[in-house]
């Protein structure tokens, strides 16, 4: 990784609302706290859907290894793998039965070692998903825990004895009845599961559980893994007095489930015992319900994690009818403001749990598809924070939009449908909504070429391939120098060659504009202007007083031809240009 030796002259300090713009200042001459994980471009890879090597319809580790040259060609610095551990697959690998073994569908530990070696040979780091808020009910810990009330593993999970009556209500994300307490007749008791019934929550209040987790982390880190994304970790600490929660609490679930009473103490212990002994990336899924919550997770003086992964931007754009660009601006500007001086954030527009970024934030109709995808790529890779690029977005994959429940494989969609059906609810309206926001939209197989099943498999794939693959695929885009894929590579290269796009301060411009997202990034004597047209209309954007454009853009997804103080932006136009 290149090392950057530029002074940081300015940085943001206030939340910028749509009606104005403010610059945040640090002391003159302040230098960035350089870390490899700040400079990295992370590529999230969904193993089940990336490449099948053995013809069973499921992506696997050998399949990923066969595509390492492609990953290297993207210019990314790290790959984050969704879970590959042994699992009965109730929730696509997020229910783990053995943390030190590989899922049989994905291959063997030897396959993993070969993949890790191949990535490292290409200068690409590997980030693992660490799922330790809960395990599978088929994990040996839980088998032992449920066997008797006196078993040594009993307190590895949260149990409520039935003789005490019904436990205080807790809402479940995935349970068909939304009930997080499951009765188990073996010991006449209920166990807690915030997610599916086959995902019992681990008891982090038990120090033995914490030591087990630290051992698991060391196992993978000693193999050479470069970091962890910690799934649902903001829920790990529980208030075990089990207070009665107010009616409707599940509508603000993070407030009541997130950032439990001992979470920071556990993270500090984890840091002392594991994290500080390795040069790794650590990020927890979720960042609490306030900016203070998030900041406390990643303030370097607190010795916890090094990156916050918040979901507030994902709350924007969930209505198929559209969203307000000003809402998206507010989110990114607010979070940048909160981390000006300390801490660091992840930047993402898509992952395995949300719709395709093109369908959600852009325009996936054929006339605008490519230019819109390029515009979103420009945004993702030009904001301050570590960008997480989800596989397939670099070629402009879009939502598949299933219309039948039988086509889904996602547990949350299936159970949500069954729950609504049992209550006599409007299942047609539910499916219409899921066609836009359902998680399986982002999990369809990667579109490699125009051959059968998009080159993903020679068998029937575990999830249907998007039918647009004959025209939207990596092979076709390799041949087209103007493709979304080539633009993605150029944008990655630009970010890596321009420290201003990593460490530079961020200033929102023209915040009230409902069509154009405009901001500057400034580092030392360099300032760049980023202009993004989020609309299908041509817009003439007026330069603010005091800004003067350089003649040649650093990157643009259209022929850039400013006229004086006016910058014409075609539909979904994007440009980054130096300014003075």
C-alpha cells in the first residue's frame, strides 16, 4: 500500500443541513492518522453466489480462488467474506455450528488456506464475518446447554425457567411469530433468540463465552486473516434483569436491543486480549442509536474497534416511489461531521441485506442504467471513510424483483410471509414490497458471462439468476472500455492515487438541491469538487463564488464541458474536478 505524506489542513466540524454549508476545521498543519484500513477499498463477496466450482449450484471457496485475477483487476485492497463456517444454513451461514470448520458446501480448510494464500499473493487482505451474538442450535455448546439445567454449558445461552411463568416479551427479527423466546421441553425452559429459532443468543455475560470467542478470533488471525466484521454485535450485551419494555418498542429496536450495559467493557476486554496484538480491521455491524454510541465504539482512546458501520443511510430509499436526495445528504454529512477528529466510518450503498444500490438509489432502467451505476460508484468512492463495494455493483447488477414466495430463499422474507398469511394479512402487498427491498435481490448469482446461468454454475443455481445476464455481465463489460466495470476500476485507481479522497475534509455545497449532490474534499493545498446528478434531468449547476474549476476533470461519466461558472450535468452525470 502506498504511504501518503500530505498535511491535513481542513476538516469538517458541524452537521450540514440542506439549507447551507459549513466547513469543519482542525489546527493548521494537522496530519492524518494513517492506517491501511482507512486507505483500503473493501470488496464484499457473498460466497454462495460468486462462483460454483463443483457443479452443485452453490458458490464455493475454489470458485472464489478461480476468480482471483478478476478481484486483483478491480484494484481492491481487501475482500470481506460472508460466513463460510460450518452451518446447517437456516440463515445462509449466519447460524454457525462450528467456528473452526468450513461449511461442506463451500469446501475444506485446505481450500480456505489456498484462497487466503492466493489473496495475499495478490496484495489483497481477507476480512472474515464473525457471528458471535448467536450460534446455531446445532452447535455443540447449545446441544450441551439444552441437555440439562446443570450442564456446564447451560449458561452459555440465555434461559428462562418455565416455572417462573412466561418470560418478559422480546421481539425476534426472523421468528414466524416475532417471539424471541422459544420453549424447549427438554428442561422445561425458554431460550432467547433475537433472530431465528435456530439461532440462540450467546450469553456474553458469561466470561467463559467471551474467552471462547477470543480463542476463535486468535485461531483465524493466526492463520493470517486480516480482520473481522462482527455481525449483529451491538446486540451482544443483554440486560439480564429482563425488564418489561414499553409497548411498541420493536419499532425502535436498536434503542432497546443495541449497545447493552456491558458492551463497551466486553469490547475493551476483546481489544486487550486479541485485537491490539494484530494489525487488523475491526468493524461491528451496527453503531447503536446515536452518534455518541457510534463514536464510543471507535474512539481510538477507548481501545475498542477501529471502524463504525452504521445503517442510517440504508433507512433512506426504501420506498419504491423514490426518496429525497436531501435526506441522503443529511445522513452522510452528519456522520462525516461526527468523525472529523476521532474515529472512522464505513461507507456503503449496498450489501447482502439490502436491495441493489442501483435499484435503490439510482435508476436501473436501460436508458439510465450504466450512467446511474457510474454515478453511484463515484459517490461511494469519493466520500470520507472506508468504502465497502458489494459484489456485482461494479458491473451494475440490479434487483431481480421476484413476484412469488416460492422463488425466495431468504428466511426473513419467508417467515414474514408466513406470519402475515396466518393473520389473514395482505400477502400480495407484502410480496410487492419485498420485490423491491427483499434481501434476495442482492444475493442472486454473479453475472460472469452470457452462457447458461451467467457462467456461475453448470447446475441449477441455489437462487435464480437475474434474467438480464445475457446483456449485463462481466465478460461483455471487459470488452467495452466505456463500461460500468472499467469506470469502477478507474474510480478505485483515482481514490488510491489521490490522498485527498481518503483523508481530505468534506464540505457539503448547495445542500437544499434536490437533484445534485455537491461537495468538496480538501487536503493541504488540494481541493476537489464532486458533482453528482441524482436525477434523469439535465441540470446546469452554478459554481459558488470563490470556486474556480480546473480545465480537465479527474474523472467523469460524460463529456465534461463547463461554461464559465455553469457546469452542465446530464442525467445521472458525475464528475470530480480540481478547484481553486
